[in-house]
């Protein structure tokens, strides 16, 4: 049973996360020739204060 863990910055809509889960599930199913019922996807949303890039939290980096 494949288990896929995805970490993303928080702030995306429920609908966007739902589409992500569906697309990842379908891609893994096709690639591994595995039924979608056997695939688990875990999406963890990380606050931008807890995600760093270049030595700074994302909350301090201008987009």
C-alpha cells in the first residue's frame, strides 16, 4: 500500500488540496499499476513561520 506524504505551506483552499490528493493518487496508481483504493495521501500544511528558506522563515521573505 503506497503512502505518499506531502508537505506544503498553509493557505491553500480545501478544493486545491482535494485536487492535489486526487491527482497524486491517480499518478501513483498509473505509475505503480495499483488500485486507487490502496493508495494513501497525507497532506501536511506547515505555517509559514515554521518553514525556512535561505536561513529565514517564509513569513519574513517577500513573495
